[in-house]
């Protein structure tokens, strides 16, 4: 669609979003609305938070056997979240089902990551959650009130920077598979802090683009309400990226290693 553009791979849908928009026009007459998408995003956040909280309690209060079992479940949940996200990318209209599945599974997976961080730096998980929500709320308020405006130049810069960042990280990952590692870049030290800071900054910028994406889609009245779940899931995708980037950054700044 010409009226909206974003870096979020979930929003691009690997080229399937335009097809889903056309298909959805024949499936429903009511257009996508900003309030509807915000409400569905809140619902997915609630599901994610509920599953994360339940898993968190089991991880931190259960015995050694329970800890091992739940930790294994968080890894399985990560795979389920990835599969459900891919399903939504290829079939955006499935997001009414795959969105909640993604939220529940991702909550379980995030609980494992957060519990590890909490053991390393007590109190870090709650602080990161609050900072994530405050940042997202501030960006949404700024965009809706007109205090923040997303220009084409800003969008182009964010997309270029995000693409370059992920290509660089992919290159580091591939080189690591062949025994070429950069421990100072990924686990500790000033370089690792810099990478985490860039990742968190790009995630926040992409979150702003995602909010603007939804705003323009609603204003166009060319998108069916059936895609509100898809937009909500895509926004949650970026929120998770921001949270994990911020969590890693705060761990490094607190003196912990992110091994």
C-alpha cells in the first residue's frame, strides 16, 4: 500500500499484506479503526503479561525439578511464538487466532529471559517492563496529540538503519557458526552496550512507525477491521523487541554479562 510504510517485518507480511487487505474488503464491511486496534493490542498485552506472570511465579517459587521443567517449557514456547508469528506473516487474516497464541507463548518465553535477568540483577525485570510501557505510552500520546510527526525522511532513515543493523547482526551470527566470534561485541564491554543501545533505539523508532502505520491505515478506511488483530500482533512484536533490547542494555549497564 502506498499510504503506509514500515520496517516491521510482521507488517510487511512478506508481500502478503496487500493481498490480505484486498481479501478482507470482501470479508467485512467495517473498516479498521485506531481505537479497535489499540484495544486488541491491549488484549494481546494482557494475555502476554498473564502467561509471563504465571510462568514467572513457577520459575522463582518452584523447586529445582519444577524450575527445570518450566525452563524447558519456555524454550518450547519460544518456538511456538516464532511459528505463530510466521503464520501471521504469511496469512494475516489468521491473526485473530495466531495473535493470541503468539501473545501467550511469547509471555512464557519472556518469563524465562526475565527470570534469568532478575537472578543476575534483582529488580531489573519490573523496571524494564515499566520503562517499556511508559515509552510506548509516551510515543502513542505524542503521535495522537500531534506533538510527534512521522515524516517520510524519518521513516526512510529508520528503515535504512534497521535493515543495516539486522544485516550486521545476521553476519555476526553466521560468522559465529564458523568459529569467528566477537565476545566484546555481544556479551560485555562498551561495544556490547553500544549495540544494545542502538537496538533499543531502533526498536523505539520502529514502534513509532508502527503506531503511525496503524493511524494511516485507519484514516484511509481502506483496510478491514479483520486486520486489527494483525496490526495488534505486529505492534506487540515490536514491543517485545524493545523490551528485550532494553533488558539487555540495563543488564550490561548494571555490570552483568549477557552470555
